[in-house]
């Protein structure tokens, strides 16, 4: 009765089922790991945003690579804005997510002669993309700024291509090594996103989302349910096939039992 399982159709069906189960289980764990990574990211962001501000020089130095655990850490710095060497970062999205413009990147000169890059926020772009856009001026004189410490942007990490031949004082990435070479000055690694702008300043960069956990856990459960459904479906098809064959045998036996008129 079960010899039909050795037919090409059933052998192929069984092999596909055996292949689908581990693939779906693996996809479920992949989604689970993405969920766990998101939860860890949210925990890190929340912890660093809520931490007491520390001097930026305690977490970074010239040529230093900001550690992932220090991203979004609240930091302070005291010094003066160097508007003469201010640049803009192209193709950045407005806080409302609907417009493209620039980030205003201003060197902030510390008392010891070092500098830290400060992203003062977003401004809209003008009609002439080759002209340097107008940005509200930062506070003059010595001030203390508070912001979020961020690591240098790179093409590999951000996916943004660092174009050549851009208009003067316009860049694609916020990169301390690149700006240190331009400024010929010791620049702290990474940069600071300003969170306490003065009046009429560029629109501040919003804090990263650290509340949403996404739908990866739901996707993981779905993949595992699909994996569990494969053998169930295989058994359902098997029982249906057996029932059809038994009905066929019963019909054949009944036909054989009916006498043939002479």
C-alpha cells in the first residue's frame, strides 16, 4: 500500500519537505538574532542618552576611533566655534524626513588648541547646489555645548559614496580624519551632534529611535510555524493519497464482484 512513496512524485515531495524544514528554522533564528540585536541597540541608546554628560575629551582624542558602546553618549565641551572653517554635509534628510538638505559641521576649538567637530543640525538646500548655503551663525565667544558623541562616518558603514570634485566646503561624510587634514589641526575622533541649539539655529538632529523593537520576533515565530507546518502538510497529503487509493481498491473489488451478464 505504501509503495507509492517510492514514486518520483513522492520522493521529490519528501525531499523538498526535508529541505524546507531546516531552511525555515534557520530563517527563524536569523530573525530572532535581528530582534536581539535591535533590543541590545535600544538598550545601549537609552543608557547612553540618559547618562550624565561627561567631557568629550574623556571619551575621545585625536585619531581615536569612537567605540560603539560610546555612541550617543552625552558629552560636553567648552570652547569657541570656528565659523571660518565651517563646512556642510550634503544630501541629508530633514528631521521630518520629507526634505533633503545639509548638515552644518562646525569645528569647535577647545582651550588646549584641539578641535572637535560639531554637527549643529540640518538646513534646507537652495536652488544652486554648487553655492555654499546660508546657515544661522553659532553663538560667539566661549560657550559650553552639550551633544551626543558619534563615530566617524565611512563609506563602508554608512553606504554613502564619498564623491570627489564637490563644491568648496561641501562634503559627503562627517569624518574627523578628513577634516583634520583640511584644517591642519588636531581633531578629536568622531563628532558631536548638538542637542541644545541656540535660537534660530539649524534644526537639531533627532535622537535615534530606541522604543520600537520592530517585527523581527513575529517573523521568527512565523518561520518556525511554517517549519512545523511542513511535516503536518506532508502527513495530510499522505493520508489523502492513502484514502484515494483505498477507495480505488474498494471500487475495483466491487466491480469484480458484480456478475457479468451472459
